[in-house]
């Protein structure tokens, strides 16, 4: 198993170093080829809970958050559901010096764009996510979305992207619609409902899953929920990192 904190001197167990952000970025690099690639990043306890007391932080750790930041730091866009934006007061992704050179070399913007998936566009367009992002926020919706809400989004400075013929967004059309704008390295952080829609539509290419060495019981959400697929889809294990009992796994579509 590849360890997250490799021992640099095998004779001295105290001689360990933390992986740098550049090393993590290399470990989680998107596949070459240029086509759209949609990965998800989630955390789950041993008994399948995606949160405790309504938040993921209690089941996470500092290294999980470093990987969270790294995955954002190498993405073109972060795809998120409207309910998550409303509940968490989502803010723009910030430009980080640690990834500036890498992003410039890849022809990326200074920070990933946030792409909010919403059929109704029932969003607060006065939030900093829309009024003060370093990169314009995108709103992904259907062709029949309420015209007045589309106008409100555009007035706030958001870029409206169509990914569906009706009012609803068609999950399988989100990645291609963003790719048409040059956004091919895609990361979704959920929530569970949006991730469930991507899974059900067969639109997810990769899952980065942190397995937390905790048990919670209770009735917390899974990382994905909604309509079930007819036949479970098998993904292949691409990599595993480990630190203090936390497993940082990466699975790809076979």
C-alpha cells in the first residue's frame, strides 16, 4: 500500500515527511487526452455515513482537507448542486499560489470556476459566489428554465450553461456542456443527491473516496442517493494512500 507519509529513512521511524501539494497534485492528475473527465470527491465512515450531525467535518481529518484542496487546485471547474449552495453558503474557489504555476502551464484560469446545477435557479444571486468570484460562476440549467431567473443570473454576472431540453438538467449532458467551454477537468463535491444523479446516469468517470476509520450508526446520508441503477456498475481501484487509518482511495470507470 502506498503510504501518504513515506518514511525517508527506514531505520528511523520518526523520520517522516508530509507529502507536498505538488506531489499530491501529481498523484491525482487527470488522465491525458483532453476529453471531459468528471470525478467526485467524498468522505464516508466505515458504516457508510457521509456526515455526522449534518456535516462532513467530524468524519474528516487534516489530510483529507489537504486532498480536498488539491483536487480543487487542479480542476477546471467544481460542479455542485443548488441545495448544497443554499445550505452551506458556498463561496468562490480561491486562487492559491501553490497551484499557480501548474495552472498557468496547463492553460487554466487562476482558480476553478464553480458550476452550480439547478433547474429552478432558486439561488441568492447577491452571494459572493456570484458577485465576487475570481472566475465567473456558471449556472447549469435546462433550456426551459424560468426566463426571469436566467436573466437574474446573467445580471449578477453568472454564465448560464444549458444541459437539458426541458426545465430539468440532464446529468449526462453536464460534462459535455462544460467541455464545450473548455472546462474538461471536472470535480463534483455533491451533495449526495447530485452525485446520485450522476451515478444513475452513468456520467461519473472517477470517485475519490476517503474512508474514515469511524463508526457513527444513525441515519446519516450515504455519499450518493436517489434513483438506483438497474445493474451496479463496477469501478476499478486506481490508487490507495493511507495515513493514521484513513484510506484515500481512487476508483475509475472500467
